[in-house]
């Protein structure tokens, strides 16, 4: 099997390369090291090189679809790269799937997620989504709730900048997802110091609606939690629904 051809087919994102993705899936164990090298080369490259066609977008999602836990530290490093470069290579995946992929590859060590969340140089929307990925791995049973709770509590003081950063939305959402009612006073303070933009939801909504979900199957879920925090699934099924990949 010549994997170079598969990788070349994955380097275009104008259409969904279904045949190449299915071939990759069939040869998952053999091609995984090649996909890891795709990510490694991207990290090592300069911005000019990164702008050339590459298979990073599909490599990232294939590794997530396969629950490739060995990829977790590398993908965490990848998500801390220059925000403009990541916008070019991931596009809508920054907000649509990055958290779902990282929850799939999580290997039990929250350190890499913490690193992204607290990295002021990382993309603010990725930082926000990684807060939610942290909550996801708790709900999956892969991390103690108490561990995540301690980090989110520390995050009130340690996450920077205090204002004008999307990370605080993810921080607040993670607290709601885990039903950490003891952290509600910190969320109130975050609103009072304008860490969280009320245009994205008021503190009253957080308290009355978002916290109705306690992480243990509450019957009333706020709308932002529905169909938003499932692990990333079959790559073809998932991406076929994306507008950019739909056939005219």
C-alpha cells in the first residue's frame, strides 16, 4: 500500500476525499504514524510552508475518529500554534469539532488541556473549546470531576486576559456542564468584572437554565448543550454534513 498517494489526496479540501478517507480507515494501524508525521511537519514548519496544501485538517479528524490516544500530546501542541495559521488550516473546525476530537484522544492526563486553556498565545476560541473538552472527558468517566473542578476554580484567578477573551465562555460552560454549583459565586464575579459578555448569555440564564444540567442526565438541557458535546464519530458521516463539502 502506497500511503503517499492517500496523503496527497487528503491535501485538498475543496471536496470531501471519501475514497482516500475510507482507504485510510481500512489501513488505520499502518497509516497512523504517517498522519502523526503530517502534524509534526506542520508544527515544525514556518507560516509560509504551512500555507501550502497539506493533509493536516483530515489527519486531525481521522486521529480523533480513531480515538488515537497516542496522538493526544501532539494534537495539544498543534492546537497551541499561531492562531492565524490554525484558522487557515482548520477553519470552522476550531469551534465545530476541536473539542470533540480532543475528548476522543484524551489519554487521562489533563495537563495538555490545561496548557492550551492557560496559554495566552493560543487561539481564544480553541481555549474556550478545550474548557468544554475538559468537561467532556469528565462526563465520559476519563477524569475525576474533583480534578476538573479544582482546575476551573484556579482558572478564575489564573486564566488571562481577564477581559475580552472567549476562553471565559468555555470556562463558564464547563462549570455548568459538570454541575459545579459551588463555583457559581465565581461565575457571578466573572460577570461582574466583565470577563463574560452578557450578550452571550446573562448570569441569570446561567444560574436558572445552564445549571439545570448537573452532569448526571438532567431532563432539561439548555439549548447550547444539545448535540454539542458528543465524541467525534465517523469522519465521512460527520464531514459530509458540512456546507463546504456538500455536492452542488
